[in-house]
């Protein structure tokens, strides 16, 4: 509703362009003179119902699914400290070059139970963003959440940095995983040189992820590519 301050301004502006009423017939002009209140009401409704430009929808942050991997079911517990070890030797099951202190502190003590199996889906981050909008587009924390079991399975499928579901060009692969206290964290893994680097950070970190990074999730609300 227009404010009291706007109403006299609108009336004054209409007076400035009163020659526009020349399009009215003599009969219509006389009707407006005799029925001023109704004439103003008709004019106001016409203004309110005018065709208005539709603001373009914001571009989505994530692409459709561009990579996917089936993670098989397991019958054994996943013990993080037994899997995530810095080792780039020839006998390493997964070549890992670096584990960040935050990741070690928040995740190496974690033990996940037997896994029922899943399909993890990777999507390209179309433009730089902090975690909040990404999580929202994925449908919220619960639908965005993955596990260490799933992330490690993806790494194990590319143990030497081969091409696959995970990016291997130095750009981050982002997983949203709960730490040992049950707090959701952004865990990123990326290949540099001779091994995988693994880091963890708060989902409230103000730093933005770069465009071109890959985000992984399960049961996301984002549609899959045709």
C-alpha cells in the first residue's frame, strides 16, 4: 500500500502529465469529473495490474550430476585411522600425501558401522560459493551428508590419481561428513603430485569454494543430467 508521503507526490506527478487525458471522449471526461473517486480507483487498479517485468531466476550453484559411483555394501566397520594414512609408496592401497591437522583431530578417531551401500553423485560448482547455499541447494544438511566410507571408496577407486569420479587436476572434491562429535564438516580431497590431500573445515567458513570444484552427495534434490 502506498504511504501517506507518496500519495500527494503521485497526484502531483499525474497533474504534470494531464494532457494524457486528451484520449478520453467528452462523455468519459465528464464521467470522470462527476465521479472523481471512482475514476481515481479505476486508475489505481490499472496501475496495480499493469504488466510487470519478471525478475530472472537466480542461476543455480550446482550443475546436474556429471559423475557418479556405486559404493558397495560392507559388513565390517570403517575405522578411519586404519584407512587414512600418509603413504605414497608403491604398496600403498591409496596414495595419500597429506592429512591436515583439522581432519586428523576431527575424523581419525571416527568409526563408522557396516555400510548398506549407496550411489554418490558429483556435481560441478558453477560459481564460487560458501557452504550454506550449496547445502541449501542440495536439500539441506541431511540430504547432503555423506560418510568417510563413501569418500574413501571413491579415493580407493583412483588410488594413484587416475581419471574417475573424483577430480584429479588439483581442484577440490567436497564431501559433507559428520565428525567424531556429530558436527557436519566440509571435507575436501584433491590430488597433487603423487598423492591425495585431505582437509576439513567448518561449513560456516566464510571462504568461498572455487568455481569448477566438485560437490558430492546422496539423495540430493538437484536433478540428474538427462
